């Protein structure tokens, strides 16, 4: 009887996951299919045989040529480079600061510890659009507008609170006795942290870094309002794509750029899938 229930449960989860997968994959496939359509398809009348087709009849790779070697090259390639620099810097700084902060919260008893965690969680849900106007005025005055540091700092405010909250849960699951045993054997507090605690917390730190990187990589609000050209990232640069003429929409080029930007995210998830899953599950199991 137990086996039958388990089998039914598996098929039930399988049946539920199918619509979710379709709901998730169809928009992505639509973007990829749209990136393979020629500009003439979008300007064709509704009575055209290719109008409204999900998959194009004729594959057109010109949209990718536009963003890499064509008219959108000067806008897309610098924005892609800015995205990489800004997101990597924001992720590294956030994870390093969150690691030490979360370790202190998990290991030390001090007044206001729960307040810090609650505040960090509340800040992660704080709407970013509410900070844009004061930051815009402040950045113009201190000459941080349209600069890499001027974009890294707001990204840290997005990623750091969530990183602290996630890492605090991981550090709390690591047995304190292992660290104490290392100190009894002669290791200093820093050596115990580096050689004992850090390796055990590596899955959680790695998962936090991936989440922080995705949060910064997909941001549009800060990039579109705090930059103009010198440090603009890809999500904001897509809004400035133009067609070959004022009567032509750059739909295909925008979709091609969206596909290119999504590829690094997909590769990271596929390559480090096991580490991500291990990090997400290790904090839920009490060791």
C-alpha cells in the first residue's frame, strides 16, 4: 500500500510540474523564436502567412549580427561588459560582507541580533523604485551618476540583505563543536573559520553568490535611472535599441540580445546545478 501511495504521489507531482514547466518555457521559446524572425515579418500586414506564427518559416540570423557587428554593436557590447563588471563586483562584495556578518550573527550573542536579521529581510523586500529619486539627486551631486561605482553601491543594497539572511541560516546549521575542537588543537579563531567553518559553508556561500548575481544581472530600475551611457547595463540598454528606420521596430534585435544575456545564466545553473541544490537543501537540514 505504501508503494502505491508513493507512486501516486510521484505521478501527482509529475502532473503538476508539467504545466509549470510549460508556463516557464513557452515565453523563453517565444523570445528565441522571435529572435530568428526577419524584420519584414514584424512590418507585414496581419493577412501575411508568416504573421503570428510561433516559429518562423525561414530562419534569420541577422538579428544576432546586428547586436554583435551591426548598428546595435556600439550599444550592446559595452552594456554587456558593464553588466559583467558591475554584477561580479556587487556579488563579490555582498557575499564577503554577508559571510562575516552572518557568521557573527550565528556564533555571537549580542543585543539586537534578531533585529538585524528582521531588518535585513525587510530591506530585501523594499521596493527599489523608492530609492531611485533620492539616489539620482545624490549621485549627481557627488559625481557618481553614470559610473561603475555609482551602480555597484545600489546593487549591494539589493543583494547584501538577502545574502545575510540566507548565510545566517547556513552558519547556524554548522556544529559549533567542530570549531571549538579546532581551537583546542591550537588553531586561532581565524584559522578555525578558514579551515573548518568556511569549507562546510561553501555550498551555502556559493548558492548565495548565484542568487546575488542573478538579482544584480536582471536589474532594470537602477541601471535605467542612474546611468546614461558610460556604465549602462544590458537591461537598460535594450530600451534604447532602434530599428533600421523610424517605421521599423527592433523587436528581433531586442529578443536576440535577451537570448544572449540569458545564456550565461543558463550555463551557470547547468554547470553548478548540484552545488546550488546542495546549498539550498543544506540550510534546511539541522546537522
